C-alpha cells in the first residue's frame, strides 16, 4: 500500500518521502532540504512537497516536483507536475496500483474513490478506514481531502462564498488537476451534500456509472439534535467565543462538556488544535480551521436543497443514502418516504437510489461501526 500527500508536514519542516529501511538525505535540492527514509511503522508511502509554513514565494522559487512511480522508486524531475494547490489531500493506493497523475495521459487511471469529511472534520477522519479499503481492494486508490476552511486546506485561502456548491467545485477542480475520474464518492454529513453537489455541477470529471454514498445526511432540511444531543451550529458558535490560542486541550474539553456538549464531541473537536511554536517555557495551541468560513459553510449546508437532483438523477448515477440507527434526529419520516419514492423514479430514469441502515451506530458512522460500514460499502468496490 502507498500514499501520496501534497501537504504532509514532516519533522523539522522538511519535505519527505518515507520508504521502509534505508535513509538518504539530500542537503539541498532546488533550495529545499529533502529527506528520504524508511519507516517500520507501516508500509504506507508518504510524500510531502513543502512545509505548509513556507511562504508561497518560496514555493514558486523552489518549484520542487515529486512523483510516485511505485513503492520502491521516487523520482524528482522536470516531467513531473506540481502537487495541487487547490486543496490538501492524501491519495492512498492499493498494492497493485502502479499509477500517478504525472504518467502519460494515455495510461488510464485506476478505479478511484473520493472520501469527504463533515463540518469541523478533516481528511484524517477517513485515514484508518481508507487504508482498510486499500488492503481489501488493492487495485483501487482512495482520495482523502481537507475541504476548504478545514485542516491543511485552511492555509490555502479560498474566496467566498463558502457554500456546499463552492466546496464541491473545489473537489471537482482537484480531481481534474490530478487527472482522476472517480467511480465512487463518499461523503459524511456535510460531505454528503458536497458529493451530491459534485454530481449536480459536472458530468465530467465523474465516471459513468458513478456510485454516490451520502452518510447520515439528507438532501434537504438539516434536522439538529433534540435535548441532550450535540447541535453543530451551537458548537460552532461556542468555539467562536474561545480564544484563538489556548494553553491546554483539556481546558477546552472541560469547557465544552460544561457547556453541555458530549465528551466524545469535545475530544474530537480538540483534534483540530495544533501546537504553536514557542520560544519560552510555556506552550499553547491554535485552531487549524477557519471558523468564520465554517460557520458560513454550515449555514449553506442547512439551506442547500438537493432533492431535485435526487428525484431526477442523470443516467448512470447511483445514490445510496445511509442512515445511522441511533441518529434518529437527523431523519424525519418524510425524508425516508421521499427517498423510497425516488428509488422508483431513478429506476425508470436509468439511475439508482437506495436506502441503507447502519446498525449500532450514531452519527459518526466510520468510528461507531466501521465493520458494518465496510460491509455496506463493499459492493461499490467489487467487480473492477
């Protein structure tokens, strides 16, 4: 298995390609220090171009280009395209994949799935699950993306408005730049509406047929939790009142719990805190996301209605809705009835709509019941 990343910060801020048992160090290559080393932690190949902290002017001067040819060979040269500046991503490839976007355009790309996170998440949310998929389906590759205003993509400034549609367009631009034609789109929560919007906006670069998975989200009205449930809008509002830098992650966890948010959500939120470089004895943390932009994105998530697409699917598009068993507050009876009605309409129109229920899972489906989710998604990756 291998993985390519355009935004993975290596130790000491050096760009790095990690192999399994030898270490090569280049003192300088086009003005940027590079280190190639093997790691016994796993067999994943990680490629990073630049420390995200470097200025764009440095990036332009260095113009370092990297490509993955196979698990044993990394080549840097003039015939290799630069990693995308559209969004931060990881591309996890099965062991039988021998392809990169820098190869001759006549060489077809392998079957690819795009996995998108929800509000306040990051591509790391899908890392463990994507590696499991790559082991089970070694001819596939899996693109994990930090959406605008989230994770490492926060430093890639995006113009507003910050909406479901603009977020989907970002991902479409990324897959086009990487010369990837996804056969499967998977989106969790907010990401679920994003993948629907991707289908709505472009026939290309999406394959036909394409399978779309909307995980614990509906095409229309967002139904927040009831009493005792976590409300994303309230969470965003509360986080906006916190200092931009904090001394302790635990203090943030305690503050969130005291405010009525669950411990699980509180602990998940602080994974978005990163250490701030300090020359003194005290340390601090800052948020990796753009909270103002995220608030705008969540408002768009609430207002965006994609029922018209679901009820009039293009030919060759198959949309699968997955409802988490313990996430009843996000699903009304009218939502379920409308999806079942769309199933019949889609069959007549050459598309497909299907409803699934993931047992023993709350909203965080890939964490609550990864085995069940794997079994449900498996059909999309078989037969290629």
